[in-house]
């Protein structure tokens, strides 16, 4: 079990999440690791979120509630909740997700056993909007490598073979090692951020389902609008993403040999992602043609 003396912060960015937030918060309070804080950043909600959070904070001093005077945007609120946290270790959590009671303690074990690790991921159970379940199981070891290029190869292979196989954004982080990392405001910034995390240091993994997440699927133009970026960027999302990744490699402190290898890996990753997009578009066109013929 993780050291109970270590303060762990669970950060919950929320906007108009009153329906599912209480269950999420109570799953954190029920952890078998007691020294924790639940940092809630309320992004100027207009529903009953503020009243709920203030009631919960009165009930348990481990809850720290902050209400933003204006809407910071989705990404801005994620960054803000991490900034507000005080714990040595930090984990983001969705406002309608929930954690297994041993999530924090099991996630801490690898971090305390290996000072190299900057974060620890775990298996997670996902619920799709239609109610179906998805439980990918990662069993690789490449993220433990001391070579950042090997970690990139592992991360990018996972991203293009099975969706959500590795999700570092909802892993347990060593806060001092990651708090200064900038998250770019763009579509698929999570993959760019994950790339920078892979460059920063090794990751551990707990091969158990420690958290449950509810997924919401949106088309890229809708994601652009929700992030507050130009809608036209949705049509060039891959290219913009990989330009950002290329810049991250240049700034990642790699040796010339590592930079050469990582650029070659990135080119292959970009090629795989482009082929996936083309395949998806072809399937959509085929389905449209079939409907037109039948109609």
C-alpha cells in the first residue's frame, strides 16, 4: 500500500456537472488512502453545481472548492485545477467518473518504489454513450524504458492500435515533475501533452481497473467550438497535431541520434494516423452510397 503520509490531490474540473459530481466526489472520499484533498474548480457553472460543492465542502474538510468568476474554457479549467492542488501527487478526474476504493493507494505503489517514474497509469473501464462497455488492457513495459525514444514508440503504437489503451491524462502524476508542462490549446492536445510526458520521464502501469470513465463522443468541429479554437482547424487536425509534436521533439532535450530516431517514428505515426482517417472516410462514403441506392 502507498505511504499514507503522502498528500494526494484529486483534481476535478467541472462546469454544469451537478448530476454526476456527487458520486464522483464520494468515490474519492471513500479511498483507503486517507491523506488526500479533492480540488474542485467550478468553471462558472450555471446549474446547481455551486450549491452542491459548497454543501459537500461543509461536510468534509478534504474538499477544496474554487469557483471561477468566468468561464476559463475546458482546457483552462484543467490547468487551473492542477495549479490549485497542493499534493505531492496529483490526478485529474472527470466530474462524472468514479474511482475504485484502492485507486490512489495502488497507483502510489510504483511511484514510491521507483523515483524515476513521473506518472502511473492503470487499466480503466469505459462506458460509451450507448451504454456499452470497453475495457482495454495494457500489458506493455516500454513506458518504463530509460530511453525517451523507446517510450515514444510504445505510446504512439498504443495510440494507433487500440483506442484508450493508455490514458496518461487520468493517471497519477508526480506533481512537481509535470506542473510546469504547457498544454497547447488545440484539437487533440491530449496526445501532444502525452508526447511531452513521455519525453519527460518513464511511466509505470497498474494492470488493474482502478477507475471508471464515461465517454462522450463528438465530431471534430464540435470539439473545436468547445475548446474555443477556429472550426477550420478540425479539417487539418492531424497536420496541426503533428507539427506540435515535431516542435515538442525539438524542445525535448534529445541527443542528435535520439532526435533522428524520434522524427522517423513520428513520420510513421503520422502515416498510420492518416491512413486511419482515410479508411474511416471511405467507410462513411460507402455507407452513404448504400443508403442512397436503397433509398
